């Protein structure tokens, strides 16, 4: 057994790596110091090959700065929890149609045409229909920082330093950010991940879960990152900046918009909510301020209707606001269920997740808002999750099937190949480009073949992304 640690001062890396060789089996366990971590067992044809593979892994980590250590000598570092005071709004009540208590403070939300997703600090992720019926529950290992989508893939950033793909029947680890990165927010475009963190850094990671670049503008608490086809826009305590997503070159920086607590984007603009009670709309092209939306409290969240026609904001006083594009305030109402950590607008409804863990659906139509401002609001429906609803946990288990892909029920065959000392995955079925495939690392085995429901090429090209259930093909 070889146990290594990499621990840096000033909030840097704080992680371990353990290799155990038992006969022809090699067990690798890694993660944050003081936690159980993630484990993977790989079997080799002979003891010699197992020892060789283990030595290669140990040498690789040693080159990166890991050193022998004694388990338990160093203690676990605390993960940041976004605990911020929230007061009750004095504004008139918003027209809340339904509300769901997720069980803990929540600021992970995503809403699409089919359902709403909410993730809380307990690690619970629920799916809820637009009419307010709980349909699913996932249980992740730690608190959920945010939920984002890339095409039809749904990802959750977790306090264990990993990003989980929630698109299948069970969560699978898609990206391993690194144990030293305290995720505050993330966004993804065509498989390229942008991560902002407590230390004020912006990190880019490609579809193969490989570090690309990291940048810091001297601030901290980077709560904002939004990615599009070309760039990553990130905001922190000292300003907002745009970086080229490919090479990490800074395109522009705006230091006037500081103390950023949240971010949103439209096609040509980015929006930064700040502790200075404002939302700023900045031009993506050059970073100039196009409009300012003024609230009465620190802005925890913001969103827009399509094209930025209306801008919504949530403050630390449990109020939500609506502005027109120019900056004129149209209304301010109280949530009745805490301050909105995150929000999203869809089809005249504003969906919120709040400091008390509530996912709320607000009727944002003109008629409903007018009625609310005159004192008439519907009685919200309190949504309950069925006691029998199972909590599906992440898995590295793979069903084994025999025969051809057609005999296994159809799908696309992919295979693990060794390239430059790394296990990569490529399509084995005919009719596809010779590209690599984004595929969970913790289930890759040398020479293994798998069948997946299908693969799609990313907009950037040069790789495929597997989707659907994964089965090992013998």
C-alpha cells in the first residue's frame, strides 16, 4: 500500500491518493484529505503487470507534488457553505402558485420544457413537474452548489469536488474538478466546463476531464461564471472579466462592477448581480455597462425573459423584482419563503430556490402581477414528495451483457484504448468519425467494450458525448 498527500497552504490543494496492490488487483482511492474518497479496482493479467501499473500511477502523482504521508495526520478542511442572513420582505406577496420544501438551503436550479430541478445543501436533487409534482430524487455525496444543462445533459456541481451527470437513471461522475477547488458556480458549453471558486479563480476543463487553464484577477468569492461558444465570463469581489474559452486569454475586464454575487447571460449581454444592490448589464463584446437595475438589498440572483426583455432579481430581504430592459423598475414583491439564491424564467413563470430550501413557482404574467399588487394572490399549493420515492445515488456499477450490440438491445459500441499512458474511449461501431468519446473515468478498463444508447458530436467538433445507459459488452 502506498499513501500520498498533496496539501498546500493558503487554501490550495488538500487531497490524497492511495494505491493498494493485492495480487493482480490494483485499488486506487483518492479525494479530499479526511474523507473516504472514491475508489476503483482494476484487474490485470498478472501480478507483474499490476505492480507495473501501480508504480506508474505513483510516479505520476509524485511528479505532481504528492509525497508519502500518514493517514489521519492532516485534518479535513471545511467546505464553504453559503450561509447568508435573509430577512422577511415588507413588500406585497408575490403570486406563488406552488412551493416545494427540499429540506435544506438550496441554490441549485434548472428549468427546461419538461421539468424543474432543485439541489440543496444536503446533496438532495429533486425533479418536479411544472404543475408541482415530485417525480424523482437523487442523493449526491455532498451539498449541491448549482445545476446546469448542456444540450440535454444535466450536470450538478457538488461540494465533493465532482460534477455529476444526472441525465441517466443514476448519477455518474462526469468531471473531477479537483479536491482543492471549492466550487462556487459552474457552467458548461459543448462539453467544456468553466468553474469559479472560493479563491476567486476561473478554471476551464475540457470534455476529457483534463485541466486546460486557470486564471485569477486578484479577487475572491467568484460566484459568477457563464460560458458561450467562445468565452467564459466570470465575476468576483473585484470585478467582471471575459476570457477566451480556448486559450484562456483575457478579452476585457470591468473593475467598476464589483462584489458580484450571481451572473446570467443572453446572446449579446451578461448580467452581474452585486452586493451593492444592483444588477449590471454588460456588453459581451467590450464589457461596457449597458444598463443598471437598482434594488433595495444585496442581489443574490438574477435572470431574464427571452432576449432580455425583462430582467428579474432577488435580494437578501426575500424580495423579487422585475425591470424593463432599460432599467425601469416595474414591480417588487415578497417571496414569502426566503431569499432567492437562484432563479430562472420560463413561459411567464419565475422559478426560485431560496435560503430556506424552497423551490417556488411564481406566476409572472401581467394579469397575476397586477392582481398581486392590488392585494389578490392565489393560495400556494404545498407540494410533498412521496415517502416511497427512492433516493438514487451515484454509481460506478455497470451491467454486463453478452453478444453483439444488436443482441444486447441495440446501441453504439465504444471501446477503451491506451494512448500515451492514459485510457481513452473511442467509437468502435462503423459509420462514425475516429473521435474520442466523453465517458465516465471511473468505469474505464483496458480493452473493455461498452454499448451505449447513442453518441452525439459536440458543436465544437472533435469528440462525441455518450448518452443513455452504459452496459459492459462481453
